[in-house]
C-alpha cells in the first residue's frame, strides 16, 4: 500500500531511486594525503560534490566514500577545513571565528607550520601573511609579503621554513621564525597552484601551474632541473610527494588522479598509476553488452571510455580519436594535429568484437566515421569515408547517425547530405547505399537495422520515415511524420521504433504493421535521448526541461516522471533491467538509478495531465537524503515465514552431545593451584560477563549451613514458574550449552523441580513454534528436554497431554516448511531441465 500511495502522491520517482555515480575522481580542490599506521599504507582523499573519495595509493582504488551531511549553506570549499569537521562526527559547531576585512586582508591560503603548536599561518590576496594563535585568538606576527597575492602555503622538510607560491609565478622559500627569505624562483606558466617537497634524500621541489605543467626545482643549485608538461589537461589542483618515497601524487579539475614515480635518470617522473574519468561532460552513453556490467561513454573531451558498474579497476579508456594513430603516439594527444573532434553518437555490437572492431562513432562536424576495438581498448583499423565527396572537407557534410547489425558484420552510416551508406566492419569496404541518389532530401536524423538484418529504417529532416530492404536496398514503405524528427531508437526484440520529434512529442511505430501505434506528449523542451526497458514495455525519455519520463507502451500512458538539477543528455537502460544510467549537462560522471520494481512491489498508475514532478538530486552528489538511511531488518519478515535465531551453531547444535564432549575434555590430572594465585573479582556463570555482588555478612549470622541455600531456584526456573515464556527464552539464549543442560536437568522433581514447571517449559516451546521464531532453538531445547526427562514424562498424564500438543504444533510447522521446500525444488528442477 505504501508503494501504491507513493505513485498517487509522488515524491520523486516511484520506479527509480539514486544508486551511485561512476567516473568521478577529482575536482578543482587539492587532495589530502594521510598515512594509516595500522595498515602501513598511504591514502589520498579527494572531494567530489558533497562527497569525499578515499583511495589507497598502492593501487589507486576506492576504499571508501564519505558523504558529508552539512547545513545547506555549507559547501566543500576547503578540503582541510571540512576534513576536520568530519573527524568530529560531522558537527558544524564553531570553535573559533576570525573576522577579516576583505579590502585589507582576504584569506587565500592557510597552513599549520610544523611544530608550531596551535598556530595557523594565513596568506592573503593582498600579499601579506599573518601568524595566529588559534587557542588564544591572538595575532602573533604580520609578514609584509612580496607585492603579489599568495596562492599556496606549504611546509618544507626544514622546521620554520615554508614555501610560498604567488600569483605572479614567484616561489618564495621563507623562514618565518627569522622573517628571512632564503631563496626565490620564478615560474613562467602563471600563478603557482601547488607546491611539494621530496623527502627521500633529493633536494627537489615541485610546483604546479594553471596549464597543467609541473616544474621540478633543485633547492641546492637553485634552478629548474626538469619539466613535466601536460601532466593534467587543466590546472594542477594539488601535488604531494610521499614521505621518504620517490612518488608524486597529483590531481586536477580534469577529473584525474595520477601517481608519478621518479626512477629514471634526469629527474623526470613517469606515470605509474592513475584514475581518470572524462575531463568534459559525456555526450553519449550506452551499455556495451548483455551483462550490463560495462557502460561505454563518449565525452566532449574527445575520448571514448568504458566504466564498470562492478569495480573501477575494470574501467578502461579507449583513447582519443585520431586520423593517424602512429603519429598520435609519438607526439601525444595534446600536440596531435590529426586528432578528431568529440564523438556525438556511436553504436556498438559484441557479436564479433573478438574478431574485429565492434564500435563505430560519429564525430562532431566530421564526415569520417571511426571504428573502435573494445578488446584492444583503442581506436580501430578503419576510417570510413564515402568516395563520392573526394575527401572535400569544404562541403560541410558530416555523419549524423550510425548503427551496427546484430551480427556485427555491417555498419550503416547516415549523413547530413541525406545519404545512407553500408560498410563491412571487417574489411572497411563500401557495400552499397540506399536510394538512387539520396535516401532523404535533407539530413538523416536516425537509422536502425532490425534483429534479422531484413529491414533498415531511417528518419530524415524531410519529415519522412522510410523502411528499406537491408540486402537489396529497395524502398518498401514511406511514412509521413507530423514534425521533423530529432532522433530515433529501435527496440529490436519487439520491433517498436521510437521517434523523437522537434515539437517535443514522441511517436511509436510498429515495424511489423508499419503503423504508428502510440503518441506521447508532455515534454517542454528538446528530447535529448531515449532508451527502452529490456522487455520493451517502457520507453524512458530525457529532455532539456530537466525531466526524465517513463512511458508505458501497452497502456499508452505516462507512469513515472521526475526532475533533476541538470538536464540529462543521454540515457541507457541496463540489458538486465536493474539500472538506468544517465549523463547530464555540465556533469563529468555517469549516474546510476536502481529499478525499484525488481526488489519491491510497485503499483504503477497513469499520471494525471496536470501532474507536477519533483526534483531528485543526482546520486552521489547530495548532502542529505532519507534514501541513504541504513536499512534495519525486522525481527521477522512475515508471520507466515519460519525465522531462525541467527545464534552461532555452537550455542545449540551440540546440546545432545554434551556427554561425549565432556568425556573427551575430561582432564587427565587434577588441577594444580598456583603458588601465588592472583586476585580475581568473582563473576556469575554465563556467556555475558557479570560481576557477582558482594554479600555483607550480618553480625548474628549463624555458622550452621542453611540447606535451603543449596536448593536455591535459578532465574530461569522462577520465570517458568511465573509462566513468562518470552523472558524465559531470552535467558536461555544468553546461556552456554552446559548451563542450558544444568537448567533443564533442574526442572525434574528429582533435582528440586516440579511437574508444573516442566509443563510450563513445554508450553514455552509451543509458544515459540506458534510464533515461528527461533525455530532452531526450539528444536534443540525440546530435543535435550526429551533426552533428559522422557521416561518421567511418559509416567505423567499432564506432561503427556502437553507433549502431544507440542508434537501437533511441530508437525504443522514442519509440513508447511516441507511444502514450500518441495515447491522450490520442483521449480528449480523444471528451470534446469525445461527447454525455454
């Protein structure tokens, strides 16, 4: 009922809930390096949105995600400050507030000088520095500065000496104790963005720049000794040398973390390990295979990458598109004059990807389409270009849409000139074109091939949909569209073709009947992308109005809709149906949304025409969400299900074999008292340690032994006597096997017990069986009870009557379990043997 009400009074989405983000590693904030003494390993923390990501340096793999729940007015602006807040249970209590007049002193950098207790050194945009005692809230000293804004403050390996980076590109090594400048360096790449010092015996300082270069300076010879150009494609946000190791960690706003090792002559660092995502927003995403474990993503940075939904160690980058792969390797991507523009759309097929290229891509404003190999992780062997244009780049013709046949042998390429060509994926040879001259009178907006390579369907800006015979290229059918199409998508299994139109509506065409069977309207902006659910029942669309809508094809209605902060530019539904992947405007990551219908009962109803969707924050970026609360399982999922106790087997499984265990563990020799026995506080027997309360002897206490004390009743016995079944079971759960046997033996009249109490024990077992909880404990306790008192029970009519009642409850519960087990076994046997 809760899910049904949620669909009627929707707060967010009834179908999808945020799961996690992929491909996000770093932003413009500097990383923080920490050493874990217990693990003997370095960890690096980076900030992404409102989250911290923790990576171990040895493998650069994610160890932990930390979600920062702060006030809405707080944002992660300084990773050091917020890291301190995280360390104190994420509280936002103000410890100290230092007010500044921004006109005279605007804080631009800060650091804690080594060995300076309770001292913080602040740098300003005006160029001056101030040393404060944060315990007494006193300004200790003001440094006049060097007539340039301070951008970086970094402790050097020497005490009292700090490195100061300036906006002018100057690097100052300054002794703050003596207020003396020791040396100066000048960086020619603009302001200094980061500083770090080697501590492994080499007097080297590294400096970062806004253009991604790193300079290496010799502090003894006071000169630049090496340059690491294009270490990042954006400004160096942070760089840190590991303590006593020749390793340098860098991160930048290009969404990359890199580890460099200095083990070659000349002092240059080479790339050892890295984690990189897209440095510019993705333009197109698509699941690569039927497992749904890998997502291909093309970005505005010109790269094609694969992100794993299982673990980031399975991620791979297929590189940047280029017309000359050999030259690109020699010169590098940055200096490659033949590199291709960003990929606008692509198609992939895994049927023959181990034999030849299985991906084909269109590039922005470019006629040439490229093939890519997922197996090799690089651009492929072919650059497909029609010969009719004689490589004339001035014609302003470019590829607009592509598709690969399900067999993986052919690629269909549509052009802005209206042509549609077919190429062989193995050889790259041209295998024909559709239409006498052109397939369409205007640009082709979408092209698809059916599952059996029988039909090809295309839509063009001339408002026509055309169906062609794939092999003979014969035109079979033409269908007029009410508006110019923006894109099309074919669900091969069902034969349903979705066409997004420029009037923000969607038409569904049945390929078998060649008729429009559905029309959906409701979007208020350009439709960016569409994806079908695996069974073809849902069509999920995203548009520039920031809405993601789910349309139900059988009922022809809108069943789910929610808004996101940034419009989704691409969507891809997992072939297994468990996740929806999305990429968004100005976002560098891929966001996964879990399908709630696979794990819970969701009742979907058509949404009204005046329905107003609510905004859902992107997964992995929000600061506070009720959806991320920890799930607490109830004690019993359903009253009809048998629930076990979850106690260790050692607590109940060996109750029937205690006599054998005692014989095996019988000591060969009597215990010997130690010469000087230490003092021990007496404890009460049991699994939970409890100290015995001291007894205060009375003055007139008799020295004669009171025989009543020897027959003292236990707490368990008293609970049974008062018929408190629940409390009796709780007491037994806390006892060990030997203590349980002692308690059950004491129920017999021979040991000071009563028939009435034994009857109460059997009633307790009946109560447990009726509640269907602690089923394993009830069986074990009953078996031990019968083993100890079976003959006595047979001679007592009251106990026999109660035992028969227990037997009836036991048989009823077991028959119910056996029926369920038999049904499941039959179903599994059918699935394994039936030919589906």
